C-alpha cells in the first residue's frame, strides 16, 4: 500500500510535467547527422523536439540497463553456484537423515 502511494506521489507529478513538456515543445526541429553539411536532407530527420528527447531517454535507459546487467553478472554467477551447492548439501543432509532413521529402526528395543 505504501509503495503504491509513493509511486503515485512520484509518478503523477512526473507524468503531468512530461505532458506539459510535450505540449510546450511541439515545434519541429531537424536533427542532422552530417556534421560537414547540415543542410543535407538525406542524413537529416525532422520531428518534434520531445520525440528526440524521448528517444534519447529510452536509449540512455537501455544503455544503463545493459551496463548494470553486465556489471552484476559476477553476483548472478556466484548466486547460481551457491544455489547449486545449497541443493547439493541439502540432498546430502537428507541422505544422512534417512540413513540415520534406518539405523535407529534396526536398533534392538529394550
């Protein structure tokens, strides 16, 4: 419940600001990919400014996610190895437990 309230308090104003930003930046701009001849229309794209900003934001998020994924790889590998080891130790403990139960079942009763 608290997480929903916090998300609402953060995401609602952020969404409102984003909508106002998009409405205010509807003018068309040209992004030229040829630095030597910016007038060249073959390597230029025209779109509203907020579209370019959204694309830059999405690319930044993807690059950040990829970097995070690769830097945390050693931790995921270690967790995987430790999980396999825990399963192995658990199966060995179960094996010893059943063996001990069999041995106690074979003891003579007084």
